[in-house]
C-alpha cells in the first residue's frame, strides 16, 4: 500500500518542481521578443528578393498584397505604385500602403488608424511614425508615391479596418 501511495506522490512532486519557479525566464523571453532589430539577416527570405527602387504592388479583394517582401537601396529615391485590382467598393474593401518606421508597434498604429475614418485611416496623431504612404484606393484605382528610406527594416501595411493583420510585409533598405 505504501508503494502505491509513494509513486503518485513522487510524480506529483516532480510535476510541481518542473512547472514552478519560471517567472525570471518568462521575463527574459518577453524582453527578447519585444526587442527591435534592423538587421537584414532577421528577415527570412530577403536573400531571394531582388533589389529595386521602382516597385508596383497590387492589393485585392482577398485582403492580400501580391508581395510580402521588398528590398530597396537605402538613401536613394523609391517610386512605388499601389494598384487596387479588386472590384468591391472602397467603403468595404479600400486599400492603402503605409510604411511605418522601425520600432513602431504595428498593432497600436493599426488600432489608432481604425478611428481615423475621416483621414482615410491614416491617424494624424501617428504621422511621425510613418515613413511614406499612399492614399486610400477604391477598385481599379492606383496611386504613385516617391520616398527615400534610410538603411533598416520597415513594416508596410494596409490600415483599412481589419486588414493590417493579413496585409503587411517588410521592406529592407540596404
């Protein structure tokens, strides 16, 4: 009888020992995840992307850009054309292309953008976080912008409500 009680008691004790005391390690993991880096080695697949400062990006009704990775030459003008190739109305499926500066919290930016209906979902309070942007486009429309980026890794996204989660990618300027 003692053996039947002892084995489960040891198993429970080992389980508690293995699961407890991990608060310091969790803090370290969170800190590591939150750190911002601009090294191009941290962008998987970027080595397969050709560098170009003349870019055309298409956005569609499936809430997708036709690319998730772009590479440009830092310090030189970039000409980007966004085309909305969808057919749904702008009010329900508008698209824009916003490049936020390195270190900007994309989720916070996107939540502020939702409230900026009158500004085509480009929050005036966050303009200092934006490196470049197109206007909000309806079906069949396009917008061309020219901008210059310093070396680094930038996130681009569509700020139309609900889109940023699936419509985003990275631009590497090197």
